[in-house]
C-alpha cells in the first residue's frame, strides 16, 4: 500500500478512508484524561474488529499505531 495516511472527517470521530484500504475504518476518541484511543472498524462482518487498549498523548502517535495495526493484520 503506497498511501500510508489517515484522513479524518470533520466534526466526527469516524474515518472510513485509511489510505488505499477499502472497507476499513477507525473511530477515535478522547479519554477523561485527554488521551487519544481508537477502535478499528469494518463495513462488513463484525463491525468492531479491534479495540486498542493503549492511550496516546498525540493524534500523530495514535495515527501511527492505527496504521501499524492495519498493515500487520
């Protein structure tokens, strides 16, 4: 996959465009401690494919973790 980027939608925690990967997406959210977390989703089969239990200080760290998961699974 050549496009290793995440394009988050405005005003939404949902993303359905992770690089060139069709059918996969992610949801991001903030904890009460202002850390970032994410879930991996798929538009067929079970909706939630992966819940990551790590917390990230920045969106960039979280985005890299999402991409690492996508390319290794």
